[in-house]
C-alpha cells in the first residue's frame, strides 16, 4: 500500500471516528425523551466543538480527494422488500402433529 493511500485511509478513519463521536453524544443527549431538548440546549458548546472537529476532518478528506465523477447516495428511504409473513396458529400445528 502506498503512503498516499495510507494517508487517505487515515483521513477517512479520522473523519468516521469524529462523526461517530457526534452520533454517540447525540444518542446520549436525546435518550431521555421529553427532556432531550433541554439536554441538547445545555450542551450546545460541547456539541459545537464535536461538530467543528468532524467538519475539519471531512474537509481534509474532501481537500485531498481526487477529482472523480460524483454519484448520488443510495436511496435511504426505500423500505426493504420483505416476504409476506406466514402466521401459524400454535394450537392447530400442535393438534396436527399429535394426532
């Protein structure tokens, strides 16, 4: 692996870890349901610091990225296709096997 490739991976890993730190902080602050707004409001300075670090790490990824065609993100709102569930009545299944 070339040094340039390693540096790109390090930048990506740093951005992902800082993004994860933001997500984890928000998970903690919003876990309390109705008090979530008060929790978030009470920690705006800390959240701003985490977001600034995440933004700086992403900017480093962006600044050093090669110029390549840009594609849209995969659709996140599409519901996965699930097969229709089959419902079995336990009593009826038991009767079939015991009779």
